C-alpha cells in the first residue's frame, strides 16, 4: 500500500513523486533473430526464456533457411552462445561456424541495425496484454521488413563521383 503524505506535501508539485511499482513477472518474451546480410532477410521467433535451447532453435531455423553451403554466424560473447550444450550441438552440425565479435565492439554486428528497425516497427507506441500479442507483433514486423529487404553493407557507401562543371586552364 502506498505511503500517504500530509495534505500540504501532496499539493507541492516539486516535492511529491509517486512511487513506481516494479516487479518481475514470469510472463517475459525474448526475441531471437538472425540476419542474412547478402539479401537482408531476417529470421525471428519469440521464446519464454533466453537460454541455450532458444539459441539452438534459432540455429536450427538458420540451417533450414540455408539448405546448402557453409554458414557463419557473427555473434556476441553471450553465455547462451558459448555454453557446453551449444558447443556439443555445433560439433554435430559442422556447417555452422560461430564467429565472435570483440568485446565492446557491438557496431561490428550488422544485425544491431536491423534490431533497431524491428523495435520501431513492432513495439513503438504499443502496449501488449500478453506474450502472444508480442509474438504476433514480431511476426508481422518481420514479414513487413523482409518484404523490403536489401543487402546489408558495413559502412557508408562511397560518395558519387561527379564531373566538374568547368575546367579552368591557366596559361602563362
């Protein structure tokens, strides 16, 4: 129950700040995703926990989306990506190789830009009643973003070359 303040304190808008209630609930949703940079498409899915099982499920979906050839996954050094369960799974799937970015260098991960677009498309200005609504919003946003996907390139494109309008020639 919130603490009651005296009436003179309640009237002061500079002194009284309502207490915020904070609690953790079991109804969380984690979004896993993988970006294929050659064409800009993304694979996403929602899970109730961020653990090795969710990461292995994502890797399985990446294998199904890319049926042939080697696959290199660029990822950060999160413990779910380096656990014993994941390492054992990777030994049975030699097509996949994880490449870890250096610590404190998140700008090297091209998927970070895509996550910004997903958060804006799926979550901006919305409230959700349950995890199913979050899952639906992620699926819709992923489908919409994949419809307009383009290859991802690291860095800025080079400026276009242009010809000068006039060429000045000085004769002595």
